[in-house]
C-alpha cells in the first residue's frame, strides 16, 4: 500500500521517535495522542509478542502491539513501558502492509488475477469488454462477469485484442475456482496451499481456508509453523468476505466507468456494514472513484472540444454566408461548443456545469499543434490581419505584467473593431468590386470549414495559437501581390501607350500571402 509522505509529517515522525525513546516508565508519563483512557488500558495490557517497529524515518523501536484498529496501532515500548498510538501511515510502508494484512485490514486492490480480454467498440461509441468465446453468422459471443452476451456484428465498429483486465471482470469467483480446482493433485498439500493462495487473490477466502486446512490434514508437518498463522489471518478475511465482495463490485463499476453508480454503492456501505474494519479501504476506494471520474471527464472534455470545433465549423461552412460566419464565431460558436461538451460530460458526471467544463478545458494538457488555413480566402481578413505576426509585422513582446494586461486590452478592442469592419474592408480591397458573398460561395466546403476553424482559433480565445503564422506565397503572383499584363492601348481614344503594366493579383487581392496557423 502506498501512503505518500507529506512535508507536514516529517517533523511529526521525529517527535514520535523522541517520544518512543522517552525517560523510563517510573519518571515518564504515558504518551497519548488522543483518548487517554483507552491508552491507559492498553498500557496495562501485556503485548502478545515482541516486535521491531520500523518508522518511515528509518528509526526502530522494540516493543509490543497491544491494540489496533483500521486507523491506527497502539504500541508499548518493552523497556520503558511508554505507549503511543500511531496512524498506519507513520509506519514503514512494507511493515505497514504486513501488519494490516495480518490483522485483516485488507486493501481490495491487492495482487489481482489478471486475464487477457477483447474490447469491442460499437458504432454508438460504447464499449464491450469481455472474452470472445464464439461466433455465429451475425453475432459475436462475449463472456464477462455477468454471463454470456450476444453482440450483433453489424453494431461493432472495431475490435482490439490483448486488453489486460481483472479475472473477476470476466468470471465469477466460483467459476475461477472451479477452473483451477481440476488442475491440482488432490493428494499434494503444496498444491492445496497454492490453490488457497489463488483463492485469496480472487477474494474467495472461505475456499482458501478449506484448502489450507486440507493441506494440514494431508501432512501435519507441511508448513507446520506457517499454516496456523495463515489460517488465523484467512479466518479474519473470511468474516469480511461479504464486505470485500461489495468493495470489489464497486471497483468493477469504476473500471466500467460507472462512477455515479459506484459512489452511490459506497454511500450505502457504512449503513450495511456499521463499524467495518474496512472503512479505511472504503474511503480510499471512494477517493479513487472520484479521481478516476475526474480524469475521465477531463479526457473527454479535451477530446470532444476539439471534435466540436470541427463539427460546428462544418455546420457553419455548409449553412452560413460570410457575414453570418463572422457574427457566429464572434458571438455564439464558443458557447455552443461548451454546451455540447458539457452535455457529454453530464453522461458521466451529472452534476457538472458549463463553468467546470470550461475550467477543465483551460487546464488541459495541450497536445500536438493542429493546422488551419485561410487559403485563398486570406484576403477576406484585410491586409493588416492577414499579415499579422509575420516577419514584417512582429512586435516586441510586453516586458511587464502591466504591459501584458494593456496589450491584451488593446488586442480585445482592436479585435472588436476589426470584426465590425472586416466585411466592409474586404469589399474595399477588391478593385473589381467583386461581391464578398459570391466569392465565399465559390470556395469549396473544405476551404470554408478550414477558414472558420482558423478564424475561431485566432479570435475566440479558447485555444492556444502558435505566435508566428505560416505565410505562404500566393501561387499566382509568387508573393508580390501584383501581376504583369500586356496593355495594347485604347482603340477608341485613338492611341494610348501600350506595354507591360502592374495590376493587383486577382487571387490574393494584392496581399501576396496565404495565411496558415497552428493551434492546440
């Protein structure tokens, strides 16, 4: 069992070590961290055996354990009679594990029997984990803890092999026990001890006790010193088997991502088993369920936010004109994404709200940079926005926190004004007065979608954008923004000078660059 050492505990351990090495009993008071009456009674009791107690700081003391509980152990030093009650986490981790196991305070996350299973991903996104035991023409036969299930092949999108899961996720304790029982030599005491150990690992402690006793009956000299201690320990576990089964089922619910159901079950544990010695294990399991739920939701928020960007950008590209797109990204797209992601999160965590989802998104671990390009529609941004961040327009980064806040405010104001004037500026940049909406309609669906994603990334504030964009030369003008045409003069006016003339590039509208950004 892992009990992380905190900075706060270090000085406490030193004080405890000093307390354990206190003056002789005649001149010293008994050390009591709480409940003096209880510790006085413990001091009067003689320890059943002398043990060497090892603390986390490396110090040792000789004495006896006179009392124990799920929360702590009461220790009396053999030479002075001084008594102290220590929380389990103050002991050396290895000795703590040995003592808790011996006294029956069992952690349900012990050494589990693991098996290989298959994962079936269904077309609706749900998953089925189990052992594939057969096929029919139209169905896959899957075995799990609940029995045998038939899954229609047409509903399966993908299958994956080699998934390691707890054996109890696939079979009941009795099924696993029966599979192992037929393999052993019934006259070999060592085989019975090995099977009993297997039964302990699958939490079948009643069966484990049977086979330890059979081993002793077959050969009274076999493990003569160990078996009485083992049987005493297993007898305690057998008394707790119902509670362990309960916690194991909650653990299975956690692995199947049914966090709400798992927490509901744990709330009922204290009422079903009052005064249970497994209360500490129940609290630890509740903490693991909450952490697993939190991490699962965080992973889902990150994944679904990115997919929602593509989804809503695609919907806008299909249905909206240019000016509608600008208004939608500025005013509604971010909110729709957050609400859609929240809806999915609530299937796992019903109480979560949009603000919590946004916070999880802000705290995400950014992955790889994702590309988005304005393509041939770069000129719709206007020249200043199209070239922003390029080598010609980079500005010195703000040096102080106040400068950064001022720069952020100026950027927000500039963004607002730019968004209000963008459509108008785009029209003015067209020497041939080409209609912006007509041009937007000529772009392919993929080009419009990529344009919207890039604009959302740079203007929503929801994602991190790489500071320097990729400004590629226009394929028509090579980055000059102009093209040369041959002018032959005016026949109507009776002449006019002919020759080569420069005109704005019709593809990039004189800007010369196609803007591509990366975000995450």
